[in-house]
């Protein structure tokens, strides 16, 4: 199943990282801040294969996100992961409120 996660819950998960795989859907060279323990995967035709190879446990808690306003790839990626049988998939779509600081999301 997939769930949209609200901004405050996303911010909390990003700061705590308890049992979550966080996946930034922007290419690594376009990511404004490199968060520790965040995986960068480009969303495209090979996303499902790349993700399932790296994270085969379908009970893994996953948050896919993009901090780029208007980017619909988080929801599409969450749909793909749910279709693959991942049980706990959350997605966050960036908004104009997202200000990335050196220590996290403001």
C-alpha cells in the first residue's frame, strides 16, 4: 500500500530515520543537499529493478520523495513499489514551503 505523507511527518522521518529507507528521486548531481543515509535513485524505466535489487525486503518502510515543487515522480514511484508488493510505501511531493538548510528541512 502507498500513502501520501504530510510535510511535518516527512520532516520528522527525515530527521529521525527510524527504520525507513529514504529515497530522493532527483539525480544525485541535482540534489541540493546530500543527506546522510538517503539513497538517490532517478525515477525512470529502470526504477523498479534498481530499487528491488537494492532493497529486496518488501516489509521495509520506504519514503520516496522529491523536493522539487510540482514533481509527480514520488507518487508514481510509490505506485510502482506498491505494485511490486512493498507494504509500507510513503511518498512526499515537495512544496514551495520546503527550505533546505544544512541540517535538514526547515
